[in-house]
C-alpha cells in the first residue's frame, strides 16, 4: 500500500504511525514549515487537555509515557467567583482520575518524529494540498519553496488537514448532495497567559483547571509544565458587550479588572497579548460522507471540528485513528469495507461529541456557579464513590474509552436531567436518600 496524508497535525502524524507499523509507504504533505526547526505557533491553543481516549491510542502506538512526561495533571476544576472565593470540583471519583494539560507544539513534534522514525514515512513540509481527483486517487500540491505545482498518486488518500480541510472541500465540490455544515458559536476566544512565578513555580494553584464563569462569558486557565498558565477568554464576538466593543486596551483592562480581579494581577503580558493575539472563531462541523468509495477518507477535525469545551477534539481525532486501524485489522485489504465500517462507527460519535461540546459550553459558562448544579455535582460525586458501577456524564466522556461518545451523550443527559430535578428540591445532599437516587439512576 502507498498512502498519502494531507496534514501533519495531530491526527495526520498519529495515523502515519499506525500505517507505517504495517510496513506501508506513507507520504504526508503539510502546508506549514517544520515546527521542529523554526519557532512557529503550533496553531490554536498552546495547551490541550489529554484524557483517556487519547491516552488509550497513544498507549497503543507506544508513545503514552513520552507524552505524559511533559504534562500537568488536573484532577478537577477550580471555580472562581468575582469576590475571589474558590470552589474545587473533582472531575472523577478522586485524585486518581484526572485530565492532563499538555503542550500542543511538543505533542505534535513528538508525533512527527515518531512517524519519521519509520523509513517508509516521509513528511513534505511547505507542501499545500490544493485539490484531489478521487477517481485517480491523486492530489495536486503546491511546493511553497519552488512554487512548483504537481500531482501525486497513491492507493488511498487520508484527509487529516483540519477544520478547513482541502480534501473535504474537494469532496464538497465533486460529490452532488455532499453535506457540510459549520454551526458557528456567537462567542470567540482570545488567548492570554500567566507567566511562571519569579524564580520558577506557579503563580496560582496548579493541578487544576481554573474557571471564572460569568454567565454569558468565561475565562479559563490550564497549567503548563514550565509553571505558566495558558488562559482563554471566551466572549461574544459582536454586540454591546463583546470583543468588538472592547476596541482599546484601556476598555479591555477595565473589563478584566471588574470581572476577573484575582486573575488580572498575574497576567503580566496582557497588553501585548491584547494587541497581538487574534480573536479565534469557534464552530461545530458536521459533514457527510466521510469517505469517497475506497479512495479517500477524513479523520480528525477535517471530519468533525468541535468547540473546545469538553477538551475532546484531539482525543476524538486520536480515537478516529485507533478505530480506522481496528477496521484495517478486521477487513485486511478490502478498503471499501474498511472505510464503510469506519465511517459508520465514527460519524455518529463525531456528531455526539460535537453536540456534547456545545452543551458543555453552556454548562461551564452558566451553570458551574449555580448552587443547584454544585449540589448535583456533590451528589453525583458521592454516588460515584459509593457505587463503582455509576459514572457521571463527564466521566463517561472523559474517563471511559470503552463506551462510545453517543452512549455517553444519551445516558449522561438522562442522568443529568434526573439529578438536576432532584437537587432543585433540596438545600443539601444530606436531605436525600442516596440509595434511592442511585436506584432510579440505575433504572435509567
Ligand atoms: C482553543 C482550542 C482549544 C482546544 N482544546 C482542546 C483540548 O483541551 N483537548 C482536545 O482534545 N482538543 C482540543 N482542541 C481541539 C484540537 O485542537 C483539535 O481537535 C485537533 O487539533 C485536531 O487535530 P487534526 O490533526 O485533525 O487537525 P489540526 O491539528 O488542525 O492539523 C491539521 C494540519 O493540517 C495542515 N493543513 C491544513 N490544510 C492543509 C493543506 N491544504 N495542505 C496540507 N496541509 C494542510 C495544518 O497546517 C495542520 O498541521 C482545542 C481547539 C481549540 C480551537
């Protein structure tokens, strides 16, 4: 087999490792420069939350330990109110369940280097895929260095070129009735930072994901291995209170001072970041089909870009690669069957995690500060600890790679609805019969 991949991002590099292990020839074409040789931004969000689904895949390709070495564990979220009071909410049963903050750039570099260790893998940087001829299984490329435009041909094309995928755009153009829809959120994001403390270490509590929820907007901060935090402000794009209305640094600083008074003093580079860091767009992509016969297939954001509120885009992309690999194990060289089963298994789950991520935006922004919601989390935490077979929606998505995203969505939403109803009727968990609540949850 000779396989060509568009994009040496997270999914493309990982997929190349799976394929290279089979001894197949893999050529990856990446439009950007080699980030291991030049200092460039690794793209959106400096750090990412890696959890069980991603780790399961990295374990399979033998990279789990190397990647987790540079991570910071986050066993829960720390919620900050305006007065500076904080509440810690664990993500799982206890501190043994956590998500991992990792550097996007370091992760991508490790994956590219691991792929290139196979002599049957080549990565061609500064090569942009322009379009695809699916009948001939060929791609037209532009080499940015020489300016040359040329065509490559293979047995299979994999589109791992992110939310704005050239492979998907070719599918849209060439396939009558192709469905491709991006639902944009009316909120965007701006990245800010908190540098390490003087002399090293962290300026605010480490080992947590910090959230400052403010009903219609929020700030979050994830720790980095070097002691810094990457902060992300999610705010409306347009309107009276929006990124657009904060058109001077003075307005922005006053807003940050009013809303996040315990975070702002630590943001030492905020003026530069206000001017230099663009406002990013957030959208959910749903498209169909994900493949053209036995010629081409999409993986990762190219098939299902998500909003980042469940921290699952990369985890889902890695899971795509693992499942595609399992389909190859099952069907050998029958590419029609391989791609058809992969698409059937993943499309429904791509849609489910896309919906869950949007739902979690509203949960993080509006609900985490709500007393009924906090009571619900407390009750659920108690149940999770008393009954090992019960898992919250968050745990089903984040810590349970053995269940699908679509199961996590349907089961988790039923559980949440019931628990919120129960918690709205009481002032404390002690007023409830926990055994009875568990019994009803099981019946769901
Ligand atoms: C603010 C933010 C925070 C996030 N946080 C998390 C998180 O905490 N946890 C998580 O799991 N996910 C998170 N995500 C999602 C995650 O970033 C993506 O799901 C992940 O990067 C998808 O990987 P990918 O390889 O499919 O796409 P990408 O990482 O976008 O890689 C695509 C690659 O293709 C290349 N390319 C594009 N077009 C072409 C072309 N025409 N020719 C050749 N090459 C091309 C690009 O240069 C790039 O290298 C976040 C996303 C955002 C925006």
